[in-house]
């Protein structure tokens, strides 16, 4: 046996954490790290948030699991709250983002099937997309590195360049069922899909009776300063997948849909053993208690601005390292001029955790409860890490002129 008994699928950093509180993680030896990775946008309320801990432990003492053979009152309640605060009329709960996307894709195919158009099963997606790691969602994401070696790519996904609405329009044919897009690409490199483009996609979907499906697994649940990122655009999708932040660290996801889009998802058509389980529902409701509280999202927006301004200053100071600052809300990215893994390692040396993304970007995903002081602390660590890489780069190439 080589290495550990685990599949070797993850390139893990040599770090272990034993406990967390708010934006901080602590190693077994007591070293503290400022966590701006947030479990990849999952720990929306940081670590060990008292309200989430209370909700989970209280539920754990009552009931863990009954299956969807029975009514689950907290599931109904969370669905009602998501519906009350979004475009949606219906919710299906899952355990992960990819499963929420699978439900979305099935919803779109079934929508057309029920109208007598089973031939309409294709979904248009955008380059750089990430929709998960199941066989259908790697086909939807279309990234070669995730498809390679897994047999024929699942049929039914067509991809166009990021943001290219004209190309999407040109691809619409008699088999097209839906358009699927992340309002802000996370894994793809914190790329904001222009709102004008999303509005045009809405028009195209209306014109051709396609379902417009948003993947807000990463950008949803307060991350951009609204409960959902689409709220910035003035339009609404027909179907939307969420996950990550809604569980605050407990595995859960959801597919939201309008009545019309979900009408063909009738009894027996789709299912899940664990989705909507009482533990997950207790935590999901607790996350919403906090995120929907008066003024919470205003604070996210205020802090996001503070953070982004500080990052812009660092970009100005070190143009040879930082190409640009991207993103919106607390979903920010540093586009690097040196390999992003080098920067993330330098930041880790400063005890600041971040996440590399595509397009040579470093993702900054602090918990939404981050304080002003923690933002300032994070900025000073980023400044120090960027300087360290700049010094190292200069030492290695002394005669290279500044870009
Ligand atoms: C993480 C992510 C997914 C997949 O979620 P899993 O829970 O890992 O299955 C899908 N879409 C987006 C935008 C994501 O960020």
C-alpha cells in the first residue's frame, strides 16, 4: 500500500486542525490560522457558530433520520423559507452541490418530456464552469481534466465560451432543454458573468421555452451580499442549485424551482435517502436565522467593500505579482502573475488559508461573520505573503524589469 489508506485523489496541504472558532482554526499544537478558505465557501458562519452548534446538538438528541417516507417538519419549514426568500415555489433537498445540479438537470429534461418533447434534453453551459464531479456534472462542466479517463462524456451538454451569449443563442436547437450558468464562477477563477448577459439569457430562454438554471452552489446564501447572487441582476432563473453555504459545514444542498419547472417531478420520479434529513434541516434553518436577520447582509456588503479596497491597494503595490482583484461580496479572487499555488503557499506561511482556483486565481472566501479587525489582519498577511513572493522572484531574476 502506498501512502495512506485513502484514495489519493486530494493534494492535501500538510496541515491538521483540531478545533475552530469563528474565522480561526487551531492545529493540535495550538497554532492558529486565519481561515479565508472557509471550507471552500462552506463555513458561511465560520467555525462552531453557537447558534448552529445549538441547533445541531438539540436535533441530535431528538431524532437523526427517518427517511423521506415520512413528513419532516423542519424540511417543510426550510423549503417554505427558501421559497419566501427567492423566485422559487418548490424545493428538493440533497446532500451536496452535484446532487442539487443532478436534480436541476433532471428537472429540465422532465419538464420537456412532460410536454411531449422527450427529445429536448440538452443543456448549454459555459467554459470554466464547475458543476460537480458526478458523471453528468463533469459533462456539464466540460473541463477536460475532470472528464479524462471516465469513458464517453455523458450526452446532453454543449458548451460555449464564458459570457458568450451570441454563441449560446446560435447553439439553441430542437434538442435544447435548458441553459445552466453560475452567476459568478467560483472554481473557474471568480469570474462574474455580466448581468447584461444573464438578462439576455433570460430573454433567450423565454423565447425558446428553455429553463434558465443558475448554479449558486458557491455564490449563493449571502456570499455576494444578497441572499442569492441572481438578485443583483434584475432577473430570476427557473431552477437553481444551492449547497455549500446553506449547511454552514453540515453536508446539504437543494434544488429550487418554479411550480411550472417542477411540475413534472411527480411522485417516484426522483428521490434521495439522506437528502432533507432532520440534522441537515436543523442546521439549514439555523443558517437562515442568521443570514436573514435584519442588517446581516448589509454588514456583508460593507465588509466586502473594506476587504476589496484593501486588496486593490495591495494590487497597486505589487503589480508584478497581482494582475487584478476579481469578484463581488465576500467571493473575491486575486488573479496572479506568478503561479497561484506559490502565492497560496506563501499565504499559508503567514497562517492565512485561501483556495487556489482556475485561471491562476487565489480565492478568498472568508466566513460571512468576519470582523473588520479580521479583514485588516487578513490584508496584512496577504500583503506580507505577496511581498515574500515578490522578494523571492526578484532575487531569482535580479535583472528583470518590473512589469
Ligand atoms: C462546489 C460546487 C459544486 C459541487 O458541489 P459538491 O458539494 O462538491 O458536489 C457545484 N457547483 C459549484 C458552483 C460549486 O462551487
